[in-house]
């Protein structure tokens, strides 16, 4: 069994980095620190850590030998999938999984791939469902997940 729960530290550090980039950009564009006196520019510098902390995903993900749980959305049996479809959702790819019992999940792929062992469990179930169980796929799923060329067939 593998699980992943992202911590908040990464989002805060990313927000601080964005604020630092804004400070450096303002300083270079202004050839100094006179921009510090403008309160409107501070409104563009300060809030990034708080924005990313408030909007970041708090998804809990767990996978076992033949199942996947994502957040509070439920679970699917990964070796009993009847449908595997990948879609583009904004800047990221999302995967729709539906098992033979009618349970379904829509998960952003990066949420699964942040823990390598968890992704291996899920991917093995997807491969089995597609190649042995005949799960329905779309072209994007076959191309993005390399379902037509599983790892043991690649040179």
C-alpha cells in the first residue's frame, strides 16, 4: 500500500519564491528601490504565499494492490477498470477511471505521479485492465500513458 498527502510547506515556499521574483523584477525595472514607496505594487508582491496556501489542493491519495482512493471522491478497483480516459484540464492532464461496478474517479495525473510507488501500483492496474480486461480508452490515454507500448515491450 502507498499513500500521498501533500504538505503545505511546498505551496508556501513557492509563494515566497514568486514574491521574491516580483521584488527582483521591480528592482531591476526601476533601477533601485523607489518602487517600495508605491503601496499598489506591494499588493502584487505580498499575497502570493497566502494565495497558494488557500488555493492549493489538499487531496489525499492512497493505492493498494488493486484499488485507488482519491480524496473524498471514493475509490475504484484498478484491475477491474472498464474505462480509462485522459483529458486536458487547464494546464494539466486528468484521468477518468471507471470500474466494472460503476464506481468512478477523475484525478489529475500529477496527483498520482507525485509518489512513484503509488503511481506504479495504479499504472500496473491500468495496464492490466486495458490489455487483459479490455478496458475502453481514448486516443489521449493511449498516447499519454503509452498504453500501446507498455514498459516490458519497449526497447
